C-alpha cells in the first residue's frame, strides 16, 4: 500500500466513523500523523508490517480496546501506547522487543497481553499492576526468571511460558489461584515448584521438555485433565498421581519410565503416550484403563503384544511403530472401534486374519516391515488406506 493509498483509507475511515480498521500485511514502514484522527476506533490491526515506531498521534486513539502490532520490527515498546488506557487486548508477538518499560503497568484494563516470540530477558516489576489480565503469553523469549510481582495477577487464568530459559519459578506463583492453564515446556526446570500444589484450579499443566526427575507435588492438583510430561528424566511416577481422577490426557513419552503401577487408578484416562521409554513389554497396569481411546507406544523395544490388548475395546488409535514386533495376537481383532493402527518399522512378516474384523479401520500403516503378503481379509477391505513404502512387493492374490 502506497502512502497516498493509506491516506485515502484513513480519510474515508474518518468520514465513515469506522470503529475497526484492518491494515495488516501492507508492508507499511510507518504511519502518517493522520492516524490520530480516527478517534472512534476501538480495534486497530497493524500486524505484519515493517513498523519500528508509531507517531505520537496514535495516543489520540483513546477509545482503542484492541491493538495488534504483531509481526513488525519493534525493538522497544512505543511510548505512545501508555496513553491507550482503555486497551483490553494488546498483541506484540513476533517483534524484536528486548525489554518492557515500567509504564506498561498503566494499561490496567488489559485482559490479554501477548509478547510471544520476542527477545525479552526479564519483565519489569510493574507487570504486577495489570491486575485484570486473564491471559499472558510469553512464549519464545529468553526469560531466565519471573518477577515476584507476577503473583499479583490474581485474575490470570492462562500463563504461557514455553521455550524460555527458566530454571525456577517465584514462590508467589502460588497466589495465582484462578490459573487453569500453565505451559512451561522447553525450559530448564529440574523440579516442580512446591507452590504448584496450591493452584487448585489447574486443568492443564505442561512441563514437557524440561529436566524433571520427580513429581512429588502433583497429587493435590485434583482438577487436572491434561498433564504433559514428555521429554524429561522421569523413571517412575509417585503414588499420588493416582489421585488425579479427572485426568483425561497423560503424555510421558521420551522419559525413562520403568514403573507405571500408579496410573492404573486413572479410570478416566482417554489419551496415553508412552513412546520412547525403552519398554520391552506392555505394562500390565494398562488393562485397567478401560476408557483409553488413544494409546501411543511407539519407539520402545516391544517384541510382542499380550492377548490382553483385546480388552481395550474403546481404542480408536493405537501406535506401535518403531518397535521390534514379530507378530500380532489374534485378539487385536477385538478392537472394534479402532480407526488408526500404526505398525510401521517393526519386524512383522505376517498379520493375523483377525485384523480383518476391525470394521472401523481407515488407516493401517505397515511401512518398513518385511511383509510379503497380506491376509485376504485386508486385501478385500474397502475404504481402508494401507500405507506401505514397499507395497509393490506385497502379493495381491
């Protein structure tokens, strides 16, 4: 958009008294002073441009409640923003912000602040003045710590801290009693803070890709429905995990699990991921998880499946890829609700005919197995996608 075209857009918007203006992805390097005439605006989208600063006249848009400055080239937060005290939503992701000014605390009506994908190494203590915040996103920065004032964000329900350099959390995190969602994956945390147990309303907790070795404090989070612990250093689970009776999703892939006794009490578990744990056999405790719909056991060292696999009658997805399976029990045909079965990269030379009983199966991945033929029941099954890089080698009789 040229300068003249932009002026025409602004002039027309002024004449029409528009309240929403979308100027995203127009390759704008700057804004004209005339932007200040749009005093009726409540929403302004300037994302995806080449802005490095804002004219002081932007401060005249005192009715703005939503401002999107994401995907620009801001290194510092434009000082003019502090005048926009009615802002409710402020989006600043994907810029080059290295710090926030203390005056950020003046935007007391903010409920959503997104600072993801910047270069922040710290937050000012004044962040605690944003007491109306419900969602704070700080993913993909360089934060090594959080200020204790973060505990003043008493209305916060969602806190995103993915991909930073955090080694600990302030004790004041315990004051965020309305928090329901906490994402801390891809940091350098070695333990769950004791204060986590004081967040009774947490439903989603993501500590994947850290350096956790234990989960001693987890049992009191009785409202958890999703617990993501992939790629840590866990070898076992505490007995207290059995108290998480509302748990729906549990990711434990990429650990060194040797014992799963405690999960047998998680009767509401729907999705369980145990990939990459060097398991040599199917844990017997799993058979008590009668509501499992998705079970991921890929990249282990399984050589066979027990007949009990047929008891998982609610399974819709079963992933066994990258193991050392040499055969499948006929009981796999009892998984009548199965829609996706991943068996790629094993040592299967044949499949049981009972697999043809899987009437709901739509995807069967057999790539990377030394199969030379398929059962008639599979060959004649309509609507089934068979994925096999060596399919041309299979006999079709």
